[in-house]
C-alpha cells in the first residue's frame, strides 16, 4: 500500500511539476515555421512529367532507385501533417501506386506511404510488397 501511495505521489508530482510545451513558446514556433518551410519547399519541387504524371523523381537517382525520391517526399509530407486530399498528394499517389517492386528501399517507402494514406484499395499492393 505504501508503494502505491509513493508511486501515485511521484506521478502527481511529475504531472504538476514538469512543465509542458505550450504553443506560444518560441521553440515550438520555430519548429512549426521550419516544418512549414519544408512542406512548401517540397510542394514547389514536384514536377509534371507529362501525361498527368507528377512526382519528385531525380533523373540520376531514378536510374538506380525508381520511385525512391517520390515516395520519400510523399511520406515526408504525409507525416508532417499534409492532408491526403491536398492536390500535391493526390497528384503523386497514382505514380506511387503503379511502382513495381524492384528495390527494397523503394518497396519499403512505397508500403509506408500507402499505409499512411490508409485507403482500402491499397491493401492488396501493401500485402504484395510485404510478400515480396
């Protein structure tokens, strides 16, 4: 019983004594500003490859790891809080969905992107990637 009281006291002290980050703190604002700059930069770097294909492919890297830079950029945007219905996300998803499993790195990134999107239509592709 004493141990339970001690643990409860420590927990309450921790909750009330340890300061929490508030939205108005300068560091929080700096992080948000940096994230916004990164999101905006990635959005401006998306390229129209023609015929409705949008991605972030770098010609040099795409030779070795086709789809890698696009999956990485898309995953970054999604995990930074860019909504799935954002035009930049919607334009690139068809490209990412059509990638064939060739390289472990790209397959892993593609799987994470599709899992983050959470569309039931991607479940078969996710399973095929896992099996691969």
